[in-house]
C-alpha cells in the first residue's frame, strides 16, 4: 500500500533548480520507500513517497511567501533548521518573502508577538547558538485564528518545527485551510529530543542529547564511586519513550540500572536490588527517564500525561528505604535536561537539520501539504501528518536496543 500526501494542485511551474548551478537529483513522484525491511511486519507492504526535489513545482517562488514557526520545548538544532529553510527558500528557489513567527503557535494569534521578516543576513550565524532564534512555546491555539493570520500575511507555505503536539497543530491548520479552499502548504519538521515521532527513525537533537547525557552519566558515576554507599540518580528526557536514557546508558558504559517508561518495574524489587548492589560494590548509578513516575507510585496503564518528576521521587524512596534499614547512604540527584536541550547541535545533528529543512522546502514548493518530512532507513520520505500523530514511537522491550541495555547493565527485570 503506497501512502501519498495531500496535494494542492498540478505542478506546472518549471523548477528554478533546473536553471541554477546546483547539484540536483530530481525525484519522480512514483518513487517510494518501504516502511518495513524485516520481512516479518504487518507494515511490509506500506510504502511512503520519497522526498526530494521535483523538476516541476506548484508555487511560483517570486510570488510566494513562506512562514516558519518553532514550537514546543527546546532541542539542539532548531536554529540550524531555521537557517537552512531560509537559505533554501531564498538562494535555491528565489523566494522573496520569508516570515518568522515568534514564540510558537502563539505567534500566529492576536496575542502573539509581531512576526519578523527573515533574510539570509538575518540567519547567517544563528546556527552557532543554542535555543530558538524565533522563540518557542507550548500550548494549543485556535486553528481558525492561525489560518486567519496566515491569510492576512499572504503566506503560501508554513513550516512548523516541533514534536507530536506541533504536528497535531500543523494538521489542524492544514485541515482548516483545506476547508476554506486555500492554497496553503503546511509542512512539519520533526523536532523532539526524545526521538519518539512515529514513522521517523531519527529526529534532530537526539544524538546531541545522547552525547551530552553520556557525559553527565560519567560524571554521576564518579560522584557515586567517591562516596560511601554512593548512589547517583540521573533523570533524563523521555516523557513517553526511553530512547535517550537507553542510548546514553550504552554510550556511557557505567550505568547499573536503567529505567524507561516502556518497561514496567516494581519499586520494592528495585530497592532490593540497590541494596544488593551497595553491599556488593559500594556504589550504584541509576539512569531513569522522566516518564517513569507512574511506576514509582504504583499506577498502571498509559503513562502519558503523568507526573514527570520520576528521578526526584526515586531519590526520596531510596533515602527512605535505607533510613528504615538504619544503613548509611549518600544519594545524589542530577537532572541535566534543560542544559542539554539548550545547546547547539553536534555535527551529526547539524547535517540532519539541513537535510530535513531542504526536503521540507522541496515538498512545499510542489504543493504538497499536511505532511511531515521524515527519515526511514536513512531515506527521506513524506509522512502524512494524520499518520505521524496517530501514535508514539517507543523502545521495543524485546528489541535489540533494550536487550543491549540489559546486557550492559546486568540488571534484573525488577518485577
């Protein structure tokens, strides 16, 4: 089954890439990428449209205006994406108008800060800095009001950079624009440090986060080893998925216990193991994803929307457990989340940012809409936003990543 994105119309404009001194390998509309390569999945016959430049486009660049918005929490690489979007729009396609909306979707409402024009000179150096050049925010806004703003600003293409909440907002904007019969292309670019976007094998910022989280774990290990019965509890990002915690555990090669939302655990079993570990080795390093709080409180079921203070809760539980035993314990709690989120992207993420941005521009120029540009098996594809928002990608408890974590830590199941 081939899954193609929505289209605004027929592409009848000659792509300026054909006339510029740019190395372009044009992609035909019938090229696809298979979702599954294992041969054992129900998705074996699912094909996504391949992303890339087309030799004919829908919009006339000289008459088209683009808008860019960054939403949600910070992630390394946001400014790289904004910069590459502007450069591709202006230098590659010759667009004369690009607008940056401030502080997320709020910038597309009446209460938002005034948008700013974006030219290549405005974004020349922004990739050297962390955070978001345009600012970011969370929160749902009225799609009707946001479309009104885009219509007022004569925007033909909107690039929404963010995670699942941003994608749902982009889908709502595209749906409202279609209801009104507007020729508005809405393209999502997957940004979530947690790497949990469905049908996307890697989001930008993830590798930078894993690298920095690994350094934090190494430092926390030194803290634990340097104290009598030292325990370091490090809470890492991961509201719904444990990709960062699991990957950083493997990268650091120092973690004794790794806890992620996808794998349930019993607090009494966990505390008994910490007790055993301290008696045997004198120290312990625990990496816990922020979305594990429900397990610590004894709740069952879906963890989405639950308390995210899992690390601090665990620290208190360890302190209380050993106080009850009358045994000395020295527990350190470390949460580096905001520091990790706000740095600039490393080389690998910077490359991915540029690739995602350019493929997003190619998609918008051809009149495709209501889609997210993603990467599957190293190939860039068009994923309809309705599919991208239908589920969350999570660590497979019986998959290679988690098996590797169990082998690296030597931890039991904690059931």
